[in-house]
C-alpha cells in the first residue's frame, strides 16, 4: 500500500487538480458564511475543467503528460494568485512603473514564452517536482480543511445573534419596516448651492410633504464609498489603528458584512433584504450571472481575469474601439440601478410575517449621468469617463434621481401597513472637480429621515453619518446610545 501511494504521488500530476481544490477551500475558509457549499463545489469543477483543457492543449505541444501538467499548473497558479502578488508589489513599490499593467502584461507573456521553451528543452523526468507539489498541496488542503471545519463547528455554536453591550433589548418596541436608500455621490445642500449654484429646495419640500426630515447641513465622515458605508451601518468610525495586518479596504468590507445595525435588527427578528453592491452572509450583491457562480465572487475577485475585468477592461474596449463592449461596460450601472430599484419596489409590496430591513444602494446621481431632468437619455458619447466632470449633466441626473426617489418613497409609504422608517441619503458628496475646491464639499451629502411619530428633535442640523442610526435607534427603538464626535476623514481608495 505504501509503495502504491509513493508511486501515485511521484508519477502522477495530481497537483494540477489539487491546486484549484486548495484555492477554493482556502477562499471558503477565509470567507466562511459567505460562500455556499454548492457554489464552492461548482467553482472547483469549473477550475478543474479549465485545468484539464490546458493540460490537453499543452500535451499536443510537449507529447509529455508531466510537462503539459506543469505548464497548465503555472498558468492556473498565475491566474489564482495574481491579485495577491500584484497587491504585494504595489505595497512594496507604490506608484512604480513595474506595478503598472503596461509593464506587467508584456513581462508575463515573455515569462510564459520562456517557460514554454525551457520546459520543451528540459530532459529531466520531473518526478521529484511532481512529488513535491503533490505533497505540498495535499498538506495545504488538509490545513485549510481543518481551519474550515473549525469555523463550521464554531459557527454552529454561535448561531444565536447577540447584542453588543451598547444595546439593550427592546422587546416591547414597535417594529416598523426599515428602508435604507443609499444614493451614491448625492451632494448636500451646501455643495449644491456653493459649487453648482443649484437650489434643491423643491425636492426637500416634496420630502417634507411626505413627513421626511432633511438635515440641512449633513455630511459624511469619509469620502470613499466602502469606508462611508461601513461607518454608517456600524455606527462607528473605522479602526485605523487595528493590530491586524488586514488591508483597510478588506477591513471595511468585513465591517459592512458584520455591521451593528444589521445585528441589532436581526436580533429583533427583522428579515434582511440586500439590494446593495456589497455581499452579506447568505445574500451576495445582486449582479448579472456569469458562467461562475456569483456567490463565489469573494474567492474569485483576486484572480487575474477578475482583476483585468475590474481594472482595465473599460480602457481596453474603448481604446480598441469595441462599441458593443464599451456600451456593455458603460451601461452596467444603469442595469444594476433598475434591478435594485425594482427589487425594492417588489419587496415593499410584499406582506411578511417579520418586519423588513431593506438596504438599497443606487449608483445615482453618480457618474455616468444617464438621464436629464425629464428622464431623456443623454447621448452615449456623453457617458464616457472624461464626462464625469460635467457638472451640468450631474445636476440634470440629480433631478431625475429626485423623481425616482420620490416614486420609491411613495410606493413604500403606500404599501406599508404601519408607518415605516425610511432613510434616503448620500454616502458622500460630489468629488469630480478639475479645479481646486475646499475639501469640506467632498463630504456634503443628502440625509433625510422618515420616522413613525415624526419625532425629529434629536437630529441636529449638522449631523454626520456616523451618528445617524444612533439617533434613529435612540428615537424609535428605545436605545440610549452615546453620540460620537463629528469628524471628516480624507481617505484614499486603497
């Protein structure tokens, strides 16, 4: 038996199939509770099939299964670990030319060609290499499987949702449906008046007619969406001095997934509906399906193809004149907005046993500015990246956004059996300026609140987003949360 196992490990390129298994198991362990088992299995099968296809292609070149397996392994490993390697290089040499795709892509092709030639010329049987890789990935899979099993066991023990010490249970509180509508890059009153010379009073008055309270001088605490959303939902500032080495952006996404507001509402038997661009436990962001399962996005986001799609696809399709692909990329946010808007309408009309918590995030009036104030489409040529500075089109699109927000508010109010909590707010202010402006304008945002009972006495005129839900919970859910100092923090997109 021992001899057969030794032969199996030395003479067979098991590593080619162990690599995708390790990649998915490791990603599942890191993102436990967010990647369903069946989706992880499907992703593994897709990667194994891709590895097998590469194996057959290189078998035609080398006439040798071991060499073909090694070359297929190198390509799959490059694909899997590209994001981590690229990020590491950018951390070591920030802004350096060698971190740019203009350098990395040609270098990668040259190294691939070199590897193909060297492996073609090699006379070594490569059995030791195969044995080493087989053992290495078997051990890595076992270690990750142990870690994943531990998280599963721990998760089962901690399925009960508990409140942090800041909160008190509110068993006798009314439990209105809660709708949080995030309108991305919706500028606040001061910025609209001072920079755009635009009076948004008509919209504020229309909200007031629906018993909304608009905070006149509201602002966000961060100027970048993930940081702002994390702070809003967690009702706290980000821990910039945390001990672990987790990147700030990854920490922000983790904070969003495990935020205090959601935990409080779920503790009180609320049913959560995620209509945002962020992933939550059991509820990934609503995006169009690809041949890969959407719920494995947390695993695949760092791969080579995912990075290319996210970071340079738009530049490539526009540079090489692919009109259809350019339009596909340009109109992606519009399709997402329509999907999330319609899902919110549908959910508002549903009658449920438990109260609802609906989180909707619309990329509007954020660039691209698709519509004028009357709902007419702007020409495709005005939607390209350089048009994000077009302040006139931003204001037109903002006025269109106002109409859609009022439509959404009216639908929610009409279909609510009891008065709901509705928050309509921007995550930060408008940021695309060619000229220098005071940084305070980057934080000026829309913040409007609809509460049962219309008690808005605790909402200050210059509230920042970190205190918004502290005030909502204190006012409508019997809490006694302390208010935090209002501070604006300039952050990089890192």
